[in-house]
C-alpha cells in the first residue's frame, strides 16, 4: 500500500495556515459533547490535554506515574529550539526548517517540519506567559545557546533542567483544567489495549496500578503521547518505566509502525560502570558549547587526563568537522566517539569513554560562568562518578536516548486507524533518521499546544459524539483479553526474572541493532529474539497477583512487548539497505566512514502492519519528496 501523508499542496510557506483554514471546526457548544482520551502527560500529552480542556472538550488524561509532572519529559536537560533570531546571527524559520531536514538525513516530511519550525516561536511566547524561567542575559532578554547541527544560537534553556521547567508549565495549565472540571486525571494507570469499534479508535483498556482493576474508558477519539521505545536496549537514558507498550498494543490493533529502526544514540552519557546498572545518565548536549571532546593520540594511554599535554590530545570532532566542531549532530558525534574507543584510544574502565574537557572554557570565561550555565549537570556528574569536572574532564560514552521512529501519522497527526492521534516522540513525523538536539521539546509542545487542537476538530466534526459505551461488546472483549494476557504471565511460574530477560534482550539489541549494524548482525538478532521470546513465555517468574500493586507484572508486560517489538526493529533495519542518520549499516558507508544514503531505493517512510506474532509483518511505503530542500550528501565538514 502506498500511504498518503495528506500534506497540503502549494507553497510550503503558507501550507499550515491554508490547511488550518480548510479544517472543519466544532462550535463551542458542541465541544462539550465530545470526550477525548489522552494517554501520557509529558510535554505532548500534558499540553494536548490542557489545550483541549481549555477549548471546552471533555478530556480524560492517563499516566502510569504517581503524578502527571513526573512524565519522562522532566529529564530533558539542554533546551528547546525556536527561530526567534534574538542573537541576530542569521536564524529564520527557513533555516530551522533546513537544519531539521538536513539533520534528519532527508528522511522526514517537508510539510511537517515546516510547520514545526513555524510554530516554534509561538511555543516560547506560550511558555514565557506561563512563567517558565528561561535563562536571561544581563539586560533581562531571553538568552540562547547553540546545539548540534546548527551554526546559529537558537536554543532557549533553563540551566540544565529545561524539560522539568517546561513540564511544570504544561502541568500548571493541565492542573487549571482539572480544577475547572474539563480534564479528569487518572494517575498510576497504564494503557494495555486500544478499543477499535467499526475500524475507529473509541477507547482504551487500562490497568489501575494500585488496585489491579482492569477497566475500559471510552471516548470519541484517542490521543497517544506515550514517548519512545529505546528501553528495548535495556540500558538507556530513559526512565525505567518508559516502554513501547501503548504504541505496540495500538500497533497490534491495526496502527502502522513507521521507521522503528531509527533510534538515536546520544554521544554524551556517563559510561556504564558495571553489570549491576539498570539505566544510564544523560549529560546534556549543551555541555558541548563549552566542553571539547578529545581522546589521547596514543593507544592505551592511561595517564590522568590532566597529565596528557595538549599536543598529545586528539580533538577529533574539531579535526573531522571543522565547520561544526564539537556541535556536530548526535549520530555523527556518537560514531566518532565509538571510533576512538574501537581504535584503542578510549579512556576510563575498559577504554569505553572519551573526554569532555572544560578547562579552556573555564580559562576563557571563569568557573563562575560555567557554574551558572551548567551547575546542576556538574553536580549530577560528581554524585555519580565522584569526580570534579571543574578540575578534570568528564568521561563520556554514547548511549540509547531517543526514538525517531513511532506510529505512522499523516499531516493531522492521525494514524491510519481513524480517531487515533499520536503526538510527540510516540509518532515518527518530523525528525527523520536523526533528531537534532533541543528539538524533542519543540516537537512535543508544538504537537500538544498548536497542532492537535486544530486537527482533532476536523475528525470530531465528522463524528457523532458518544456512540460507544463501556458495555459495548468490543470493550468487554478487550477487558477479557487483557485479563487473560496478564493471567498467562502470572501462571508461567518459571525460574528467571523479568529483568534477566530484559537484560538479555538488551544485549542482543545493543550488539546487533545498536550504533553499527550489518546484515550478519541483524540476521543474528532476528534469529535469537524469537528463541528468547519463547523462553520468556515458558520460564519467566512473575510473583504476586493481578488484583494488587504488582510491579513485577507491569514490567513483565512491558518486556513481553519489547520481545516482539525488538524483532520488528531488526527487520526494519535489515530491509533498509542504506545508512542514514542513526541507522548505520557498516556495508553502506563512504570511504571516509560517513553514512551512505540510497535515495533511489529508500527515500520513503517504511510503515509496518502487524500480521501476528511469529508472522511476517507487511511493509507499506510513503514516498518522500523534497521540493524546498533538495536531496544532497549530508556534510558537516
């Protein structure tokens, strides 16, 4: 099937404005008749629920955390992009659009990316009005810093905790609507199924994580804003609870999964210290504004970094990419770090690390200024490593961080299942094969505040409200299916823990479907994952009961989904015989080691249809056309 993204025709500069005018509206009195279910309360979900509630819709919002403000968006550190051009350094909406298309290695839709760049400025105005404490310069104006893949400073920030401050802004807007009665919030609630009636999304089946109750909530449309899936690697920078479950259960009900092989490995994370670890810690890309990445020129040089003289250091990003230096995009910076370590020039335990050095910046602007810019990040680093990064370089190594792939959506953020809308990291739409730094927060808030309020009305205007109730046969069947699935997990009573299986899956994925992939490694993963999945369903030990707080059961369901999803991810990576962005196939690289795209055969979105566990999924394609930024070899040299 050839998919239609329903992008507006005509000049891209007016595409979103024209499209908004063409969308159908729901009048204020009728909005009260509709109910929208929003799953996830991070930046995309929280902003969407608050905005839809403000418009007058009845909204039910769901999160598995104990509070909406603990969504994983809170962990974002470095900043949020917008084309305000406050530093007067040549930025514009077009330049942000261009940088994002190029940064994604020409694997994103032009129309979606233009809209993102256009509404980016509205986001900053919205957040400032909410009281988000963005950094300001001496005169009181909003300050900017630089991020990877851009030669301008367009990133607004709040020290190293931008995600937290933006989420508190969205949470305050959401809380206002909860008080007003337009939004009902269900915390400690996990979505475990999508209810589809006559081909349209009309509800979700959830489990109350405190009591274990399984019930259905019905509505006129469902919005998924449930984040990414890189915990398939076991060790990642994501929160422990982040999973593919909501997306995967929707996928099994008919929603296409697009580009699952596009995963982002972040170049600056604290290296793994041992097998005991259950997650990794991100160190913001913003640190590369002032930190310089280097490795010793000599193999196996174990001297203290401060004892290695300047002439014996290889500032490899500045050497390889002089135009962008330490602010090369993430996929490129990660592969470059891995190169140094594979060459035997890594630092720290096992040689799996490179240095991020602030000594030159401290000498230039003083330690006080560096503390002002990144203080909480330096504190976090010292608490974890017991090393003072003001006195010696930080040690960094790449780690799984973000997923560019997600459920397929059209220009309206609607999946191929009518009535199912997908926002933020959960969809595939704007980042192509590699997300630029500080663009995740931009996308989440763009989708939640400025896109879904318009596009969902177009669907609802053609839908009669309240057509499905909780006693509908499809709702009852969904509840029974979820109960049976959970009981099956509880009754296996095997010998291995859920975490053991997750760790084994993560090892397979990281070694075979990680930073560097090959036909051989991917086929190995596709062979081993079903074997591990079969063992899981015969030998996992899930203690406790379903009718109580049971985190073993929660984790078992999430890992079961990862064991199915991981296979699809490997198959997607195998079918894509090219290298682009975060998808790096070792057989497809330039003589200098850069990614080698194949635009003739792979300039499309690959969207997969679920056909059953242990059955081959069906591939559908959406061709990508580039009329405003022409296809070219992506270079940051």
